[in-house]
C-alpha cells in the first residue's frame, strides 16, 4: 500500500502536468510539491511499520510469458527503506527550495513535471525487486535527468550537456543489459534480487557456475558494474557529470549529487553477493573507484565555477563509495567480514551522510548563485559571509561535514568507515590513495569557502548580494542539521541508515583521517587567505586531464569517420552489387527490358500485375496437373 | 460471414466509393474509424483466448483446393490493430490533398488487413501485392522530389520489391508442392500446418526452403543487403504512404516468416548455415545501417535508415525462435509500426511548414511548438527503446529470449549476436538525440518559424503517442492476446 503510493503518486503527478499544464498553470507546481510531501510522509510511515522480514511484493504486472515474468515488484527491506527516506526527504526539500529558485522561470510546469518524473523513476530503482525492473527505472532516471539538464535547452551548452549525459549513460547501460542477460541465463530466467542472492548464498545453480566457470561470474559482475560506471559517473564514463551542472541548481542537488548518481552505488550494494563471488571484479571495482576519487579530487582543486567544484567533489565522493564496495568485497574474500549481504555497508552509510551534506552544499551554492544574479565564478564573489549569514553558516557546516571534521560531523564517521574498509581490504594502495583523496577534499572545499565567502566582494554583484528568501533558507537549515547529526545513533537507527558494524577503528585509520583533515584545511587557508586570484595554476587539473578533448577525438574518428566510410561502402558495394550489377546485366539482355528502363512506371506496374497473375495461373492450373 | 471479412472489405469499399466520387475525407475517415472499432471489438472478444478465431471459409476451387479463408489469432489481431491505428492516423493527417491520397491509403491499409487476416497462402500473398501497387504509384506520381528523381526512386523500390515478391512466390510454390507430395494441392495455412506436424520435411530441405523464403520475405522488410530501396523510398514517399508502408506494410515480410515459414519449417531457421546467414544479415541491418543512420544529415534520411536498422532486432527475435523472443518480435513489430508512423507523420508536417529537413538549417523548434516537440519526443524515445514505451518491451523480450537456453561457459552465436546488437541500442540513441538536439533544442534558426498545429490536427499523432505509452507501460495488454505459445 505504502509502496504503491510512493511509486505511483509522482507518476500521476508527472502525467497530469504533462497533459494539463496549460490549463493548470500554477497549480501544476502545487501538484508536484504536494505529491513530494505526501510521498515523504508515506516513506516515513514505511519506516515506522517496517518489519524485518524481507519479501518481494507484486505491485503491477509488466511482462508475463509462460514461465517467465518481469513485473513491477518491490523488495522492501532495510536498505530500500533507508534509501527511500533519503530520496523522498531530499526530494521534498528540493521541491520546496525550487519554489523560490524557479520563481521567475516561465517553464516552471515543465520543470516540476520532470522533477515528479524523476521522483517516480528514482523510487522505482530503490524499490526494484528484480534487475529488469531496476533497468527500466534506471533508464527512466536517465530520461528525467536528460529533461532537467536540458531545462534551459535554448542554451547550446545545456542542449549539448543533456545529450552527453544520456549517451554516456547509454554506454553504461549497454554493459548493464549484458550483465542482466548473463544472470538471466545463469539463473534460469529468474533475475529477482532475492532469488539471485539465494542462488549464491545457498548454493543454487549460480553457485555451481561460480566454481566451474568463475570467469562468467566475473564477466557478469563487471557488466553489471558498467551500469554503475555510467550512472555514478566513474572513470572512464565520468565526463557527463560536470557538464550536467548546466541544469538548474536544485536539480544538481537532488539528481546529480544526492540521489540519482548514488543509484549506481546502491545497485552495487544490492548485488554485493555477486561482487563478493569474484575476486577480480572486486579488485577492478575498488581500483576504478579509487582512481575516480583521486582524479576528481585533483580536478576539483583547480576549478573556479562554484558548481563545478561541487560536481568534481561529487565525482570524487562517488568514487569513494564505489571503492568501498570493492574494498568490502575484497575484505570479505579475505575473511574479514561475514559472507552475504552486509547490512551496515560503509558505501551505503557514506551515501546516506553524503546525500544530506552534498545536497545542502548544492542548494547553498544555488542560494549564492541566486543572490549574485547567476554569477558562478567564485573569483567574482568574495565577502558573502557578511551579506548572506545563514547561507554562509549552513554552507560552512556542509563543507565541514564533507571534509570530515573529526567527531562532530556525520562525514567524519562515514569517511572513516570507508578508510577502514580500504585498510581491511589488504591493499595498501587503496588505503593511501583514499587518505590522499581525503586530504585533497579538505583542501579544495576550504579553498572554495575562503574564496567565495571571505575577503572582500570582488564584483558589484557580490557586493549587492542579499540573503535569499525563507523558503530557500528553510531546506538549507534542515539539511545543515542533518549534516551534523545524521551519523548519530539517535538519527541513524530510526532512519535505518545501517551504520557499519561498530568496531574500534584502527589507530592508523583514525590518524590518517584526522591528519588529512588538518593538512588539507590549513594548506588551503595558508595558500588562499586574502588572495584575489589563484596562486597556483595547474593546467592539467584545470582542464580535467583533457578527457573531453580525447573523447571528442575518439567520437570523431571511431564513430563519425567510421560512419562516413561505412555509408560510402554501403552505397558503392551494396547498391552496386545488389542493384546496379543485375540491372546492368538485365539491360543488355534485349529490347524487352529496354521498355523497363524507359521509366514508364505505370506500364511496369501493369506488367508486374500481369506477371503475378500469370504465375498464379501457372501455380493454380498448370502445376497440379504436373503432379499427377 | 465473419467480422474479419467486414474489416478487410470496409477500406477497399471505401476506396472504391471515393474513387467513384464520394466525399473523400468523410468517407475515408468514417470507414477507418469503424474499422478501428471493429478491430478493437475483435481484440476484446479474443482477449485471453488461444488458437485461431473468427474463421470463415468460402471455397473457390476444388483441386487445387483454394478458398477465401479468414481467421485471426493473437499475432494477426495485434497487426490488424496496428494497421487500423496507423491507417486512421495516416488518413486523418492528410490535408488539402487530391482524393487519390485517400484512395491509395485505403488500398494499402485494406491490402495489409487482408494479408494479416486471411489464412490462405494464396490470398495472403495476393493482398500484399495489392497493397504494394498504390505504394509505387504514389511515390512516382506524388513523391517529394523532382519528377525524374521520384520516378527513379519508385523504380528502384518496384524492382527490389518485385524481385523479392517473385523469389517469395517461388519459395511458397516450392513449399506447397513439397507438402502436397503429388496428392491434393492446398494453400490453406491450417491444412499445411497440420501436414507439417504430421510429416515434417527433412531438415536439409527445410533449411533450403526457409532460406528462399527468408530472401523473399526479407527483401520486403529491407533485410540487409536487400535494403537499399527503403531509405530513398521513405524519404520520397508522400507522408501517408511513408507512414503506412514503413509502419504497416513492411511488417508483412516478418509476419510471413512468423506465420508461414516458422510453423511449416520449424527446423529451417536453426540449421546452422541458415542461422549464421541470418545472423550476419541482421547484424548488417543493425550495425552497418546504424552507422549509416548516424551519418545522415536530414531527418527523413535518419528516419528511413533507422527504420531499416530496427528491422534487425525483429529478425533477431525470429532467429532465436523461442516463445519469449517471438512474442517480443511481434510486440516490436507493433511498436515499431506505431512509432515510425508517428515520426514520419510529424516529419511530413515539418517538411510542409519549414521546407527543409536539413539538420544544420533547423533549430529551436521547441520554443514555439512545444506540443509538437513532445509528440516527436514520444516517437524518438520510443525508437531509442526507452522503457515505458512499447519498443522497449519488445526489444527486451527479444534479448532475454535469446538467453533462455544457456550453457555456462559457452555463448552461442545467437548470444554473441545479441551482445553485438545491443551496441545498436547505443547507436540509436546517438542519432535520435542528435536529431532531436539539432531540430528542437537551441535557438530558433533565422527564417524558420513553426507553431503548434491546432488540437484537431494533433489528434492523429496523439492517438499514436498514447498507444505507445499505454502499451509501453502495460505490454501485458498485448501479451494477453498471445496466450498460445508460438
């Protein structure tokens, strides 16, 4: 009951807005916001009535062929309930914030309609009880992301960005689908999460395959992972996320920071039994996550657009979570953790804390951009601390949480859990890069705060900035509270956030975590205090390691050039061999065919008709006699 | 008399009436509306049932036994529904055109109905030919190009489809003769089916006949490399003809393979050399034509080539031959028909209003024509295979249907083909989103102006888009018509 409300309400909201936005006008905004509020209440109710028995319930039929079913059925367990709370809570706050942020936008109904579509699709991913349903909604969040990034489609940059996001995700989904097909084949046509997990844990058919064909399990795991690489913007498919900042800022907060991009991590945790079954897959996943985290952190240190800094930070933190998925699986393979689905997964816990403070930071940057009349360059801001005190304080809290201010903020606990997982994985490169990433995170975030909020206003727009309206401040304050408190047991337990099993942390981990925080913070203060332009300039980082340029070349050569060649060959060879050559031969055969070439189509059509009748005559009246 | 005879006769009689001078639009629309209602009635009657229904037979000849026999099962009903919907939309969207547009649309639609709803091989074939002739004539007489060029295009299509039809005829005759074995000759599909069950042909012979039928039916469906008629024909054809041929009539070849070739030659498609040949050809459709479509620089070119490309997926379902894959193929036939008709219809409107379909001359149409943009998006995202629109359901069933028989450690040729074909899904997104971006996004190009058509003019397209959404969210609606295993 709750699940169907949570899933279908935003769908109908989107549908009503699509069909009736001209008649509804302002009401469409209320429908969308209202549905998000009701969804949130239903999600809280879902937390309250929760029992601990995990089971899959059929919600709606979809495909049903003989033995095979792929339906819309929901798996409600601790993971999905906790994730649903994050999605609906931040979703609701972003809806409310958007009431202020999008006040002057003429296309508000379209914006809120797409937002409802997003809530629907994201809910589907979270509740999905089988991989096909997950894939369905996986693609649909891609659509809503496309629509929202392209909200200001008149701008060429936004139009290109939404296309890029969709296509990059499609490449990931290509792998995801292959992975689903492999599992579908291996598990005899059943891709429900429960059955797959049972098949692994209790020694079903998949378990046999696991021992006889480990390569196939690794292939399936890596193909499924490819879906997460696209959606969670991991290297090498990370390029779409920074460009996605072309969308309105509330969208960046909800979709491209807190929820949708984290769906990849959520999905990986959902199928963690699969990753644990394959040592190679676990190592690759940890490696890709670790590389993404470090690479994006380096890029973030040299960005000047406030949203881009946050975007690279999101990339980096997603890399962190993905690394944790791999590291936990590696640790499990070494016997460091219980086999099977670990309820307190560090990746999920970081996803949970990160969702609040990163959404907060994005909404805070939205408030700054709004106040500075759509100025996004941090070097054109400055001194905002005095003009926008509430925004400043909330932004600072979010920043400290992201940096992991020891013992106070939620980010400290979740980051420490991930560092611990990296430590337990037994791979020292993982641990060291993770610690270095944490240091860089403190550095670039402190840099951002100093440049934008401290010092003197560097431009007129920064000088005249004033605090944003209450409707926008309210979500900031709420999220700031969560940024600090969400890791506390009093919050985390009822929200079913599933803290990783509490062990006394290794001294090394604790030391690394605190040292990274301190070095990064004071390094940034030392370098950037009172500066009006960047004292360091590293082109490689500022230009994002030239990935966009490289990919542009790849697309040009391997797609456009290839398409050109294939088209030319197709014209010459296929048309030449299949059409021209026989025609030429026929044309030489005699005068009768010359009539055909004369271009009297009606004549030919009659000829064709006549021929058909002749053949039919032959078949009907002549052939039977031959038979006797 | 069966309701099916009425459904077949109605468009043909309406065509005759219009030709004799009845008010063209009123008569055509009236007939197609009633036709859609009848088909829906038939679908509701058949709901959840299995086997052949609404059968009725009028004997014509004793020996060879030939009769005008009608009958419908789930596949026929789904394709009849497709025909009725596309015919209605295609005729509805005609504006200010001479009566021949209505006559030819009715003839193509009626011919397709006849091909899908008769159960005698002779009439299945004859009705298809009946529908082809107005297609050629309309391209030659009213095509969107200089007279010389449009005649050349019509020629090419005529030669290809004519040759394909002859090969097909030869294959069908061969098939019928093999089964008759010197005794009584019959064209009745049910009789042939029961004969195929009792005394199946040897596998080698099945393979040979199947291959001939594949070439014949295949050229009608633009199977690679017999496809090069399709793109210029669709780009040149008048809008209703492009909608009806690409949406409905082209499905005839696939219908024939599923309805005639597979049941009568159940092993033919799985003999190794036939299967490998089919897989190579369908990969040609998907990968080669995918790249060709990416290269296209005009909307009509993109749509025409994409329509060739997507046939590859349906052939993939036929190649797999499993119950899930074949049902997926039928759903994809329906889905592709609706979505490509929608896109060609909108494309025709754009050409009328803007005078150009070149991507580098277009841009920003979403600013002034939002509803038109949304309708186009339905078609574009459907053909990309977005879940929630019908094409996805068909595609995913075809993919899954290839993986039902899975031996761990060994991927079959079919399964490798699926993996390669999946890359085509990425390519579809590339060309469709490029098209969408250059037509609708950005700022309006100078000198180009287009506003939303009036609501009444949008209705035929809304009908198609709504069909995609409803059957896309609830593909079981279609599956419930196909309860019997294929």
